[in-house]
C-alpha cells in the first residue's frame, strides 16, 4: 500500500539531478554509486532540466519520485515526459515513463 505524498527532500533532488546528468554522459562508473539503472541517451533521450512534482513513500520505505521534464529524443525532437523514479535505500532501482497528464486550459 502506497503512503501519502511526502515532502521532497534535498537529497532526493540531488540524487535525481545526478542520475540524469550521469545518464546524459553515460557515465556508468558514477551511476554505479547510486543507481542500478541508466536513462539511456540513445533510446530514452536526454533530460537537461526537470521538476519533481510528487513523491510517494510505500510501506517498505520505497519512494517513487514523479519528475516532469523536457526530453531531447535521439531524433532531435524534444518532448515533455513524466518519469517515475523508484528509490530504495538511497539507490535508484527503476524508472518508468508515464503519460503526461493534459494541461488544463486557462480561461
């Protein structure tokens, strides 16, 4: 059972930014210190800016951070993506892409 949304810790912000920076460079040596996965630039794209929009903590302490980011795809196109990072014991152990919810039109 997932817990309530929580506050975004500075350590989560730092970890997330390090993950995408090291993935962009495909720095597997650096990634090994804090992640078991890579956001592959050749297939997943490159994240250069991001916003953490939500964090949930499960009963076992596993966190899911939802990130919204413009992602430059290998084709050169830039698309907005929602990426959910799964963090356990300070390590990013998985990520998944979720559809970006449509924006609400302003009146």
